C-alpha cells in the first residue's frame, strides 16, 4: 500500500481492520462503512482506545474515517468509487447484497484491488465469445483479483 491508496472496508464492524491499516501503512486514507447499529456504536469506543494506545506508545497513524451508514446507499457511492483497495468480508452477505456490490464495482477505478472472503462469481466461470464484452467478464476480473489476493 502506498500514500496514493485509499483503503475501504465495506461492512467494517467495530473498525479494527480500518484502524490496523491506518496504523500499519502509509495509505492516503482508510475508510470503514458499517450499517449495523451495535458494531457502529462500539467502533467509537474502539477508536478512542486506538487513539489512546497509539499516543501512549508514541506511534503515528494515517487518516481514517469510520462511518455508520449503509454502503448500498447512494450517498456512499463516492466513497466506494474513491477506493483503490477495497476489503469486503462478504461471507455473511446474501445474494442480493453481493449482487448490489458487483454493480457498484463497475464504477471502481481501473486497477482497484478487491479483497473478499467469498468470490463474487462462480469459480468455474470461463471467458467465452458470448460473455467477452458483458458485465459478467467484469465480475470474472473481480473474482480473479480476489482469488489472487486471497491465495
């Protein structure tokens, strides 16, 4: 990760991944978006402890933002499209949420890296003449990136 990267965690829970990336890398910005009330509320306490312990140890950390919102809401589209590294623990997401994510991934910058806990396309998906120009190919590219980063 470089100072040009924007790290985004979709479904960031209490924010521990976002804070870890902010502490361990020189990303331009780290963003977490969490919809659920309980983890989003608890993330404020985790954030306070993070800041306290980083100060205690005299450690620097990068710019970050923990947002309590639904990442499928249109107001989050700009945050999603600004990402250069996107982390998504989508194991617990249903097919509707995963489909909506794939639609948003179509607006990511070229070269955006996607890391997910579950593929967004079947593992046996193959490029053919029939799907060469369709959105399905984009999904295959996302899946290939995911598989490369996860392996």
